[in-house]
C-alpha cells in the first residue's frame, strides 16, 4: 500500500531528509484532496491507520483525521520519526476553549541549515493552509502568496500556535506539545462527521493547495486565491461541477452526483443571502437606524479537521 501511496503522490522512495519531507508534503496537499465528500455521502468511517491508508490510496481524500493519519503512516514507513498531536483550529483569535477538532503532525530529527533543531510541523490536513512543512521556529514563514506566523500557544498545555494568512479560512491553530495516539481523536471525528451542527455534514467542500495558491470548492462555488487575487466561478451545471471535482481534486466516484442537488440549493440560498445583505448595506438610513456596512457572507468555511 505504501508503494501505491507514493505512486499517487508521484514521488519515489528516498532516504529521510528535510528536502524529501518537503517534496512529499508538497505532493500530498496538491494531489490528495482535503474534502468531506465521504462524510456528505454518509460514509464517515472511523479513525484507524488502515482505513486512512485505504481512503487515500483509493483516491477518496479526506479531512485531517484521515489525511494526517495516513500521511504519518507513510512517513513512518519511509523512516521518518513522527508524532501525532491534538490540534484546536479557531475561526477568530478571541475564540476561547474550542473542542478538539484537529490532528497535527510533527516530524523530528531532520536538521538543515535553516532549521538546525530539526523539528517540523508537517500538516497535510489544514485545507487551505500549508504547502510545505514549517520549521518549528518562532517567527514568520512565507509560502507563495501566503504568510504564516508560528509562536507559543496560549493554551495551558503549551505547544505552538500557527497563525494563518489573513486570506485563509481560519485564524489560527493551536498544537499541543504532548504527543497523542490515533485513538485520542475518535470522539472528535465522530462528532465532526455525524453531528447536524458540524459544518462537515452540511456543505460539500474540496480544497487543494499548490505552489501558486489555493483552490476551494464549496457547494458549487469555486474560489481561487493566488498572487493575482481572489476569483470566484459559479459551477452552474452538473457537468462543469463534475469536471472540476475530477480535474482539480481527483474526485471521480459516480455517487458524487447525489451531492449535486444539495450543492445547487446551498448556492442559491447563499446567493439570495448575499444579495439581501448588499441591498441592506446600500439602503438609505430609516429614522434613527443606520445600517452597518457588511462584507457579503460567504459559504461557511470548513476550517477544522
């Protein structure tokens, strides 16, 4: 299965090194979709190493619990030293005490001139965030058109806080210092993949990080963010939607068609809400009520997991 995994990534087997870790990470986030498609199809599965590997090598993608569980198994099989860590993705910096919602990876003992300590945050499960692993060194890190900051986490357990680029879908992710085991994430996966309150059960997403930027599908809206700016495309037909799912995200199952009506309905609801908010922002004040200017709402980002 490891050889099939490497074939999917288009990367040959090599000895562990910081350069090889970067190569594997870049290939993973570009070729393996961050997606909740299987959750939306009623197949959330469980968090085990075998299932994660099966999903990835079958071309189904996944979210953090599957992506990073599988990636950690690949790295270990290739001779890397990897630890799993509890993660807490927050939508805003004033958010307090979020529930466990992320599985993060740290890779150890890979010093290079830019990172003599040899520790790396290798996270293939943050959707629109990292293209390459980050050295565990406080400060700013630039990857393509996006910038990140790594600092000490304010959580009492200690660890690191990754600040996302302002253009990203979430504000930050706290990574607890103490290692974890895969079973520690089973409850969080069950909650995020089955609860009606979870964003992962409400709107299809697929995301892909590239050297140039990020491509994000939410429902039937394709968002591209790169050095040229921000562009949106409404995928108005099922054929175009399926073309994007296959061509950009590698998602090809026939049963994806079951999700098309919901994607259309979600887009129509969002479009109506966006129009209403624009009209409200442009309306003249009535009496003593002054309408507040607001940025049109977007489909809810899927930032955790």
